[in-house]
C-alpha cells in the first residue's frame, strides 16, 4: 500500500531538493547489490532527517539500524562541529560498505558504527542523546524505546521509522511485525512523558 499515488510521489520528487552525488551513488549500489533495498531511507526521508537534525543541531545522535548508511549520513549532516553519531546494526557484512560511504561523505570522524545486538550495546553507551532514530527490527521497537528513553535529554527527540507499516497497522488480523508496530504506537501514544505525533511521510515516522 502506497500512502500517496505514484504520480504524486513523482511530483513530490520533482519538487524536492535532489540527492547529492554520494547519497545517489549509495542508493544505486544498495539497489544493485543488497537484499531488500527498499529499506534504504531514500531522498525524501533523507532530506527530512537532515532538516530535522540541522534544526536541532545535536551534539549526540543514536541511530538503531544502520543498513547501508544512508540515514546515518543524512542525520550526521546536522551535528555540531564536535558532534558524534552512534549507529548500531547487527549485520557485520554491511560494515565495510557503510565505512566507504561515510568516508566519501566526509563524515567518518563523526560517525561511530557499532555492530552487534542493539539491546546489549545501548546500555553500554555512556552518553546523553539529543536525537534517537529507530529503524531496526520491528519486534524490538518497544524495547529500544525503553532502553534509550533515559539516555535522551529533556526536550530531545525519538523518531521511529515504518510506524504505518504500509498501512497494515489498520488490518484486523496482524502478523507479528505489524502487531509489534501497532503495540509500539499504542505505547508511545499513552506515554504521558512525551508529546507525540505520526508523520505520514514515506512509511510513517
């Protein structure tokens, strides 16, 4: 299910800033060589993440789910001069590709790429984050939220991707991933510590 029509998506793309050369190359290589390339953030979401990060000007960002590094590059563009982005992913095989593109983007010194189970890594991070981006296995969204919450500064941001899950959150019968996303959305909506909203951009943020 597309949230907007293909024609409208094309119109939006034509009237949005273009990808820079590094991100366009990364997107092409992801689609040519990597399984499930649709997981890459893409230009529209990438532009949003860069804009959000630039507005916040974070000193510390945590990303849960690196994939091939597209969103990490977009988020890292808004970091302060001494800022650091930690990005976590369980897939060690993609690490060399990520490192290559972080270098091409001139951001390798600002990005710390850690591989392993994020549920085990997050408690070891002795940092206070201005911005957290969750885009990993859907089953653990609630776990990631709870693990990072006390590490986010007051007034900070937690952004989660795929919260509309191609519209399947409306299905009466939900598979395990859809149910996990729905339960995550319910949990956040009922969390009185936060102000929250769903942005219907791409697959929902």
